[in-house]
C-alpha cells in the first residue's frame, strides 16, 4: 500500500480539468480495446480498493470490483452494517483507518457532505460512487458513450428529460467540460440546483433550462433520462408521478429528434420515465452506457493511483 499526504480525490466531475478528462476518456477507450482483445492491462497489481456502500447497487459494485480485478488489484466490499460505520463510528475515523489499509476508497453514500468528510481525512484517493448531489462516475461513462457514438463531442447536442437529480447535475457539468450543448427539461420544482448551473457557467457551458420536453429534444443528438423516484423518495411517489406527467421518453417524443440516441443510467422504471419499446429499441445505447461504467472507472482508478 502507498499513501500520499495530499491525494487527488474525485468527488464530482469538475474536480478534473478538460485536459484531464480527455486523458481519462482516452485511457478508458484503450482499456476497452485491450479487454476485448484479451490484452493484459494489469497496471494496478497488488493495489486494493475499499468500497463503502450505504446505498445498494448493481452497476457500481460489479463494475468497480471487476475493474480492480482486471487491473490486477483487489476490491473489498464494505457494507455499512459490515463495518463499524453502521455502529456509530465517525466517518473521519473510518476514513483515517481505511487509509492505513487500502490504496483508494470508493464510497456510495447518501449525503454529499459524507463524501467530503471521507476525503478530508483520507490520505489515499477517495472516489464518489454516488451521493444525493452528484454521480460523477456515471458521467464519465456517459461521456465515453457519447464520444464513441458521436465520434467525439464537436457539435453534439443533448437533452436531459425529467428530474434534475444527482445524475443530471453531474451530467450538466460534464457537458460543460466537453462543450456539449445541453438543454434540461424538468417540471417546475425539480430543476437542477442553481449552484450547479453557476458552476457550469464558470466552465463556459451553462445549459438551457426549460419545462417543455419537446423543446428540449428537438433535433437533439442525445436524449437522456433517469428515474423520477430515486432511492429514499418512495413516500413521494404519488406526487411525483402526477408532476412528471408528460415527461416520459417515448416514441412520440422521439419523433422530434429523429436522429437521437437514447441514454438511461439504470435501473429503469419501464413505463414511467422511459417506455419499454424505447429502451429496447434500435436507438437505445443504454447498455453500451452501462458497460462503459467498467472501462471509465478503470481509467479513473489507474489515473488516480499512477
């Protein structure tokens, strides 16, 4: 294990510069090619990733764990009830202890302030695997997918349809970093946070904001949506279902963007935010996007630990 008194953390997508993001995405493409060619890319031999989960996950756990194995390292799953965190140990104590054992920490937690505390007290890199405010690892995979399908980012336009949630907020910043022209359509009261819009503006990539899904998708290259009811919001279901009426990504909406590809970060509530025939249709790149979690995160880990 190696430590650094001033490690590089990845807590949101704009923690990296444009050039650094380009480097990570290019490395992800190289690792994807290497895996498919069965070429060795075990660049993190004998390195260990500690994975803290307050929220369960399919894609985050499997992609990080598999990724560390393919890079020659090892991942340790740390559920909240499996470690002292679930018994009241302060986050700062967990962070300082794990720093003595592992080479990096990935955490999937509720409050964004929790990932900040983990990073503050860690002497190894901390990666945000998801918080209520941000999902930067998903954005890396999103951008890798767009880069592949659009042959880069030049003149690409995207539309986000639905809830201005953590995935939307990181995606907005990712679009700003790559000069993707983004329009965000949400119902009133479900917008992206003003602070995130300001961060995007400072990156010279402020998204267009609307409450009209048709306006947002018209002539878009990419249409992206996510669930309307996230983990922990189940008691809001009836209200949200009413408020999001008309925001489903369906075949009728796609008629306004005849060339657009469709993205979803999964898991999907088919028949709610996205129609079943759309996610199964020929314009869906949802499962390319899911696969790219693996390649993008491998690139991120090797970049942080090199």
